[in-house]
């Protein structure tokens, strides 16, 4: 019984940590695109 609960908790934590990495990656890409737009505007 205890082992099953631990397995469920570990699975949930793994899922949350992976989704967190994807979210941070998405934010980084958005910031990068914003920087590229500013750079392009500055060159014009």
C-alpha cells in the first residue's frame, strides 16, 4: 500500500518537473523573439 502511494507521488512530481521545464523553455523563446524584434527595429 505504501509503495503504491510513493509510486504515484513520484510520477506526479516527475510530470510536474517536466512540464515546468517546458514552460521555462517557452518563456526563453518568447524573450529571445522579443529581443530579435528590438534588434531588427534598431537596425532599421
